C-alpha cells in the first residue's frame, strides 16, 4: 500500500501494524516513492540473504597467474613515508 507522508506520520502505528500483517508499505512524497516500512522479520530475512563484503570479494573472477605474480612482486614497503 502507498502512504502519503502526512498520512504515514499521522497514522504511524497503523502503518507499522500493516507492515507486519500485509508486508512492506511504501511512503510517498509528492507522489514519488521515498521510503519503505517493513517488519523487522522481513528486514532480517532480507539482510541475511546478502553476502558479506568478504564473501562478495572472494566470489569474484580469479586472478590469472601473470596478474597474481605482478601483485606479489610489488614492494612491500609503504608507498610514502610516514612521520611518527
């Protein structure tokens, strides 16, 4: 269901209850989608299906041997001096 911002503010309790019963509720500002209110359970399900940043990076295309060798051969020293 779409809620105009003013209606969402005035009937926030109902908005939250409907999100729990009926699913995500869209809030509009001047007729354009601005926010979505969803139940905590729906949010937890959505977030749990997302891979972590580490998983995302590790699932990428493997480096070819030449590129890996180039990366490994780079100097391990800092690229600029740090004054302590």
